[in-house]
C-alpha cells in the first residue's frame, strides 16, 4: 500500500497502475510478441517483472498503459507522438487504442491509453455532446481513427468521438465552475490531444506540432497554448488564460451546485443540440444498439463475427460490441479480442466468456447472465460458435470470483498532497473499516471516523454520478456487483474519502414567459397554482415585472429538478414558460484586471453560423458567459452579470437582435453594478447597418472567433443615441382592423432608423416570406435576392404617403413633399450600407453624428428612388432634423424600426431621445502586420523554473 505523488501540469493524475487484485502477468501473451509498456520502456521492467506498488510511479514517467506490438506497414503511416512519417515497413501499434509509434519514440510516449485514461483524470467533469455532424480531418479521441462518418463533439471542449465510442470517453471536460467541493487554489492547463488547427506551432520549440494525418499534439483548452506532448512537460502547470485573460470569466469566480442537473442544463444548451436517443448513453455498455434492421458486418470466409456484451446491464439493453476473429482462433484469443473491444487490459485469466442464446430479444431481462452448457470458452484451439451453432453468436464477458481485491481510494478534495492510496479489500472489509485504514495514510488519524464518508463516483462521459456508501456495506461484494453490471462501468468508477459536510442546497431558477406587469405576490400565487411550488423551499429572489420573468431560489435539489422539468412543460395564457439554471458569479474574487465579456448569440441569424458561433464561444470562453437568445432572451445573462463591476457585451445577430439586447440593457441599467457596459457587434443579419458604421463589417463571413474576441478587446468605445417611439394607436375599424393585427407594444426603442411607408412595406413582405419558409433564408445573398424581388413587385405601387400622415418637428408642423416613404435615421447607414442623407453640405442642417441627440428625416419617392440610393446614384429628400417628432397616421400604415416591421393602426407616433446614450464598441482600424509577428493565444506562457533552454 503506497501513496501516489500529486501531479502538476497534467489534467490526469499520473502514471498508469497495475490491475488491482490480480497476480502479476507475463508481458509475453502467447506468441504474438505483445508487451505492456512499463515505467521505463525497453528496460525490461514492467508489470510482468514482479508485483508493483500501486501509484508509486512518478508523474513524469512514461506509463500510459499501452500494449504495443510490432506490425508490418502496408500504407503510409504517421507516428502519433512526433507526427512524422514512419519510414520502413515496421511500426509499433497499441492493440487497444490504435496508438502508432516509431520504435525510437516508444520511450517518450506519455499519452495514456484509452484503457487507463479514466483512472488518470484529475477532476471528473462530464461532457455535453451535440447532434451528429461531419467533422473533416478530425480524429476520435477514443479509438484515434479518422471521423469519416457523422460523429459527435462536445459543446464545451474540443473532444470529438464516434457515436459508438462515447461510452468509453473520459469524463475530462473543462471544469467551468466551483461546486463547493472541487475548489482549487490555482488554475492549471487543461490539455486536449490532437485536432489542432493547421499551422499550429509548439510553444516550446516553435516547430509544427499539429497534424492532419493523426491525433497528435496538445492544446490547453483555456489559454490555447499548443505544444508537442514531450515539450508540454517544460511548460509551467499554471494557466493564465492567454491572450483572452481579461475577457474570460474565471471558473474560480463561478459557483453552481449542479447536483441533479446534467451539463446541458447547467450551460443552458437548448434541446435542439442534444444527441439523438441512444447516442452516447452512459448506461450503454458498448454503444452499438441492436435495433431492428441493424446490419451486422459480413465477415471474411476465414473469420466470424461475434456480439460481445460486457455485463448484465448491456444484456438487458441489448447493447453490444462487434468483434471479428479467425474461425480457428483459440479461446484465449477470442477472450482477448472481446476485452480489447471494451478497452480492458487486465489479465485475461481473470475473465471468462459465457454464451448467450441468439437471437436475443431487445431488452429481454431473462437473458441476464444466462450461459449455455459448455458456454465457458476453455478448450485450447476451440473455434467458438460454429456456423451450425448460430444460436451462440452472442457472448458476455464475466469476471471470475475474487477472494480479495485492491481498492484505490482518492482523498477527494482534502489537500493532503497525494493522488490516491491503495487498500487491500477482503470479504470482511466494510466501508467503515476501509475509512479507518485510509485516514492514517492521509495523515488524518487524529480525526474521528464519523467525520468522513466513502463516496462512489461513476465517471460517465455524459454524467458524473455520486453515491455515498453505507458504513456497514461489504466492499468486496460492491466491487463484484459493479463488474457483474458492467466491466466498463468498473473502469470508470472511483472511490473517494471525503469529509462529512452539510451542504446547504441553493439553486437559482430563471422563469420566463410569465404575464408582464404583476407584483411579486401575484407571481408567487401564479406559480403556486401552475406548478405547485413548495413555500418552505422556494422563494422569489428577483422580479422583472415588465418582462414577465423572475428568479427563484430553491433550497432543495430534488425540488429544483422537479420545478425545472415541470416549468418547461407548462404554458400560461398560450405562452410556454422558460426555465433556466443560473450560476452565481463571485464578483469579489474577480482579478483586478478582469473585464469579462457577456456574449449573446441569436442562432437563427446568419443561417447556421449562429449555431457554430455558439459552440465556438463556449469553447474559447467560459460557457457560463455565453447565452443563446432564443432560450430566455438577454435577461438571464444580464441577471448573472448584475454584480460584476466591469464587463463588456458582444451581440451576435442582425440589427433587430442588437436592438433587442439594447432594450433589455436599458431596462436593467439601474440594477447593474456596471450600468453602462460597452456593446460590440458581430453582424449576422442581412442589413447590419449599425455593424457597418462601427466597422464590424457588412456581415460575418467565417472569421476566426478568436480573432473576433481580440478585436473586441482592442475596440474603442463610442456613444450612440437611443430613441423611444411611443405608439398611441386609435381604435381601427372596418378592413383596417385585420391589417393591424401585428401591432407591437406601446413603446419601442430605436438605434438605427424608423421607416414609414414603402420602406417598411418591403420589409414587412420580406419578413412574412421568411416566416412562411424560414429554411430557405439561410444566406445573406439569398435574402437580398428576395428583397429585390419584393421591391420589383412594388415598382408601380403608389399610396401617396404624404396625404396619409402629418409630421411635427419640435412641435412645428412640417409640410411634406410628394413621397412614398418617410425615414428617420440616427446613423449614416441605411438599407445595407446606403448613405440616405448624403454627403453634400447644407446650411439648413448640422452635420449628422450618431451622438448629437438629433435625428435626420428623409423622404423617398418610391422603389426606384430607393434603388438609386442603394446604388449610390442619388440621396434621399432631406426634410428635417430635430430631437422631438410627432407623426399622425391617418390610415393603417406599415412601420419598421431597426428592420423589425409591422402594420401600425391609425394614431400618433412620438419619437424622442431616451435617457443616457449607449456605449458601443467601434472596431479599431486594421494595422498592417509586421513580418514574423508572433500569433499565439498564449502570450507570455511561463515555463517551469530551471528548465533548460
């Protein structure tokens, strides 16, 4: 029994360890020349050289648990360590995870094999897998093969896997918040292997470290530093978040008790990106569902195909792995192939294969563990199930009974300086006796055993589950039951000794979609009637009455989960409710130079680009600072950041989306510790006029999201006027009532422009066409084509707008010329970049500015005139300039504000300046790059002291 040293710079704990509770095995398995890579490759020492103390290997030793064999190469092959071409006809391949290496590189291999990787994870954190997608030139992190078919990726980190490899993926996602148990003093690098961008260079040697041919190289998923696997040992373990350190919300400053909620709930990832049923289910022991119609691969004539189950749970669910073995294979070879299919490298002599009847009904519990006569494959040279024994094509791996076992016990989050200790478990060992044995080894013998508990943690790839064990439970029976259920589950299960602490449950639930304008008491009664809230456990924290939303404090994990699920399935007055789990930002722990960025993304803007940007920003930043606007709007984000003393905002969407966020900011301004955050724009819409004026471009065209964030960090703050439009509609009558059914709220906010007449009519027709067939409006080019077509249809249309409206400027009546459209402009860009006011000087008016507190009023005579303006051939008809306007509509008339159209009923429109101006970020002018300029996300990454140059 020995203690393992605490690792420093790795996301895993240290070296591999011998199979617990089994005799030492010989490195020569049969005559196939396999050898397990030991602490010092090639030195002759390894698991076969005698009993080894568990956990005694130093962190820097090459002990990744691979089983290499020399193979003959028949096609161009690259080394997974150095990524160089393997010259000659021989290479070394891991039989379990397909790691390929030069012979000269074997001694330097530090990448852990998939079989031992779960045991080396530093802090288990589950992944969030999105839907299947095509990821070109990417590689699976489990089997290391190319992702040629649709695969899965984590929405929070850069993990890519095949669907059937998901159950074997490590729960090694980024730790993005503190939950009261896993609080660490410093932020360490979080390394992810392979799939580096093209041209990636090592931070240490400055040579190319990425590869498009194999899974090679390392990248920190916080600071972005890239390095060769060998070179990464030179880097200091502490992570500084790199170039974006002032923009990232540090995980140590975010608190969320996420018990009972999976990662998609914690990060507010909408259900539309959740994986399909059965993909990567952590209860699945193999990942290949035997649903009706599934085709089993046809083997070669000299081989046979077998279905392999790894436990009773897999048999019950009918999930299996498929292996192909020679028909003349010995029983030991079949067993070894079955174990490798589940990434198990323990001694095959501790397992057996039991036959199951076939065909196997889906989900038939009666088949659990059923073995036919002679089902154990023991005879030397046995061919396994032969063609005439088709009923025996399904097999289950069973662990042989053990009289004792070795249990690794981790000291949870007690700061004791060791990774784990190993304890010999006998049939008499209970949870209490094991805790008594462990405490002296951790230097806590002076404390009573009553203050500690043993916690079983199942580190599934999609969910990490914790179970507190009862003191009198027999641990040897517990380990046997886990192996009977699933051998894979056994390799992903850890035991922690932890202090018994009373954790006060606290979950913040945002509830949106409620009727606006109610009091806190009325909202409480409404929720109690709709979802039966428990008064002693649920209290109202914040109420946003004007937006019909509130934040609940729930003092019970089970009640929080129940409310979350019930609210999401509830509708009030025909509107579905929204429920979100919100974290708490510990603003007092933020670094002095930290000014985090709050990101809002509209996934409906820009076709599919909004969805891709959501995933990219979650990976570049902390996902807790990225919000999807279609899932609750901007209010949840502003609530989470309400106590942050200084932050910035990035809005990814069109002009309408920007206006939506600015309107929410205006309502929240007095409740924010940073009442005037600067707002940047990533234009995803069709017009993007405000983005053009602020130099963010005509539209997003696939720029690197990291470069976008750098540009936001370097942008300069400017002031932009905001305007309020009060709509006082009279009662419509006759046919006009049907035209005014799109009437908006009584007050709207404006940043860019407000159009009345032909301009709004074209926008309304375009909007209705997009609502009817949204799938066709996925590109900016197509959108503009539809807009042109709508304009051509209105070419000969005339409604003599000047006879249907009245205009007052500063309470002075203004006579209107013969026009078809009246437009109030606040910025020098309209209709996708056109200068409607014009550049000619005019002594009657002041030179327009975005922050002068004045609006310019311009008229257009029809569609032809608008086309000439957008082509730069003409300007609009200058009518007035002022700060207060009153428009009287004599008939129902189309109106649009910042690209959002509707039909306004007859009445009055009053336009006036809103209170304070909004702080926007204008992109800095591009400077020419000097030759040889360093381009790295990790500027100034420190190296360990004393490292050689």
